[in-house]
C-alpha cells in the first residue's frame, strides 16, 4: 500500500505517515496544521500528530480509526511509533488490556522490585498481589516470579512453553 507523509508544524521538519487510501478521511481538516505533540510519563517519551479544532485536541490516529466520538475506546500504534499512522500495518482499536500489553517497559525483570539492597518478587493474579519473597540477586527473584507465573498463568503460555511444561521432548 502506498504511504503518504504529512508535515508536522509550520516548518515541516518532522513528518507523520498515513496510508494514501486514508487521505479522504482528513478532508474535514484541510487547512489545519498538524503538530507534533510530545508527552513524557514515567520516563517514556511518546510523540503523536495532533491539531486543534474548537479549542480541543484532535489526534490523527483517532481520526483515522473513527474514534473521535468514542472516548472510552483506545487507538493503538502496534509498533510504538506514534507518528506511524498507517492503518494497514500499525493502527488498531484496542481495549485497555491490549493497550497496556503493548507498553514498552524498563529493562528489568517482570515482577521484580528493589527492596533496599535486596530484590522482592511479587505476582498479581485476579486483582490480588502475592509476595514471593526477597532475594539477594535480581535473577533469583525473576526465577521465583517465572515459576509462580507458570503455575498461575498456564493459559498465557506460548505453545513452546506449554509443550515444555507438559514434558514433551
């Protein structure tokens, strides 16, 4: 599918990508200046294309997904690039769970937190939090978390992991 680039801001130093077939969806915004919106939360920088309409922000990905009048429905960039607004390869409608699954996290072990000089392993299941203990090393806490996760989240294992648990060669 053919890709179009839309300049952001009056200078047009940065661009956002959309599918050429989606250009007619932007007709109501002809003459608007799409700007680069940058947000920082928990050390993560996100960039989106947006314009202003009647004093309210209008995000490009929500226009393309038809979500302007649906505030409870999320639009998601699968590859994490908020400036890649191609519906054919990157945009999708998502619920909160799907959107949170696609969040890029810090490069630490899942379920492992610092506890002074030691590491604590914590797992959450059905809205309840369970401490798995404290350990001298992060990898030990990660092993404890992984063992508990295998027991609790059997439904979430990949096919290869499921075969390993079943004892397949």
